[in-house]
């Protein structure tokens, strides 16, 4: 039985924790990225975006043989070579619990810290915007959750983009999440162009904008046209870039800039001994949408307890399946062992990770799985599913990790078996756990992401001014 005195479950759920320190950077080499070419002209009509598309160049130089022919290549150096103090950029995102808003918020904040002039456009009362004064946050008519384009909100949002772009002399707009937002961005670019104002639109694909909405036959063609009309397209993982090429039949592969985490925020807390307890804490962090399969996490807990492991489950987040999850816990007889914590801030997530022994990722599809990366940075092992982005992250950290920790989506029995095996071999558990942070630091530190976006956006800005 796994009952070592350093178990997080023995620290007590109510323990007070130390707040994290400010950000620090670790220089890392980057992959080579590519930029696109000149702007397009297009005419926007509701329900369809028509444009004349010049031969564009959006490319990542790597070993992937699925890449198409490239004609021009732009390489990003291993360090921040662009003068970020000259960068003036607007970042547009959804304001809900989804990962795209979180990534966009953190990117806006860190680019600002690095010296860039950034305005952050997102929904009113955005989930990930804190009260600090680092970020210039402007509430606009963007929805909180993915919402297909409709003139009722696209037109007002486009006008707000135009206003803030002109007022702040912005040359580059980075749009995080394609659905709806990209239509508004392109409409704003068209109107600005009619006034002689040049705006470059860089689209960052995040996940369901490709894997869900891209598979909607009624929306695929419009979304494809919007993607092709952008000046540059990036994706948060190789898995997502490949899906985008296949689903939208793109002539070129989006550039890949992996998500990253703040290692000063997500870090292990000092170990202490609270009241003795053999109970192990599993946690599940998601927005409780269907694709996250939150009920599977409860099923896994029931299987783990049936195998004789005293465990409970912390359900962190909120969303469409929240009530169903509570009802399912009652149906399986584990109501007292499942603690529903609701939506929490990033700081609170770290506090709950500090008392967790393992995280469950039960998703059907993940473009990157930022929640898993955050857990592992806090030295919390992750058991999950083959859902795209998660196995990509794990393979980068350790090529043997996916086979040991991942199962098919929906196979809660197999997931539980992997957890039981891990907890019944405490030496292996501790060895694995203690190696996680160094691997995260090597491959996914914040500086790599800021270097990539900084150089990319600066290059786009220079292309506009030429």
C-alpha cells in the first residue's frame, strides 16, 4: 500500500499555502518557424468569406513528412532577437474557462513584462484576468464560450477591434481561437484597409475550433476560408497542426508553438506532515464539457476504490456536465469520496494540486492538455487517455511515458489498473514524480513560448510597415 509520509494526501486539504514568486525565464532553443507572404484581398458576406488568395507561406521546418512545398522560410533564433519594446500588438480571445483564454491571457501578460505594448481584448468579466495592473485588459463584445459567427455580435466586435487598433496604433492582431473571433478580426482588417490602415492578423488554433467546428459540414468551408485569409496561422501542438491540415485540406501546415507554463506559479510546495491518513487524492481539472468526459473520472475512482486503494477525487471546474457528474457520483455510491470544488483561479488550482497525489485526464480529445502540464510541473503524476495532445506532451518528456500512463478514451477499467499499479509500487511512483519538474523545465518553460511568439509577431509587424 502507498502510505509514505510525503504523500500529498497526508498534508490536509485545509492547509495554508505560500503564494508563488514572480516569473523567471530559462533560455531554450526553439524550432524553426516560417511566416506567410503578402496580404490577401477579400469580400466578407455573412455565412461565407470570399477572397482572392495569393500563394501563402505558413510553414514549420521539422521532420514531419506531411509538410507541403515551401517557397519562403523565416527562422526564429534560439533567443529573443526582436526588440519587443517596439512591438505593438492586440490579443483577442474568449473569456471563459477554456484553455484558449487562459493561454492568451498569460501570453499577453508575459509579452507585456518582456517590454511589448499589448492590449488584451476579451469578454467582460473574463475568467483568467486577475486584478493585477500588468495587463491592459479591455472588455469587448467577444463571447465567453465558442460561438459560431453571427452578425449580431460579429459586427459590434469588429467595430471595437477597429477602434482600439486605431487608438493604440496597433499593426498586429493575434486571435486565439478561430470560431467567430477570426471572422470579426478579418472584417475589421477589411474595414481598416479601406481607410488605408494595414493590420496583420495572426490566428492561433487551440483545439475544438479544429476538431469540433471544423468537422461541422455546414461550417467547415467558411472556417477554412477564414484560416486561409489570415496572414499567419499557428497551432499549439503538432497533433493539432496535423488535424488542421487534414480537416480543412490546408495547402500548408500551421506553425507550431507549444503552450507553456509559469514555473514560478506551478511548482511543488514544501512537504509537511498533517494528520495521519492513508487516503490518496486524485484530481480532475476541466470545463466539464462532453469532450472532457468528466463522468469517466468518477468511474475511475470507483474502480480504484474497488481494488482496495483508499482514494477520493477532487473535481475542479464547472460546465455543462456538472450536475450529471454529481448525480453519477451518487449512482456509483461514491458521493462522500467526490469533492466538487467548482471553478477556481490559477492560484487556487496550484493549492489543490499541492494536496493531490495524481491527476486524471479522461478527455476524448485534447489539442495540448495544459492542465496535465501544470500538474506535472507541480510533481503530480498524470494518468490519462490517448487524446492527441497529451501523448505528444508525454512523448516529449519521456518516450516510455504514454504506454505506462495512457489508455483508450472511455476505458476506465484500464485507467484504474494503471493507477493501482502506480500506487502499489511507491518507489516507482516517487522516482517518476520527482523527475517530472526537471523535464518540464527543459521542454516547456515560458521563455520558449515568449521567444517564439515575440519573434513571430515582431516579424509580422515589420512586414506591415514595409
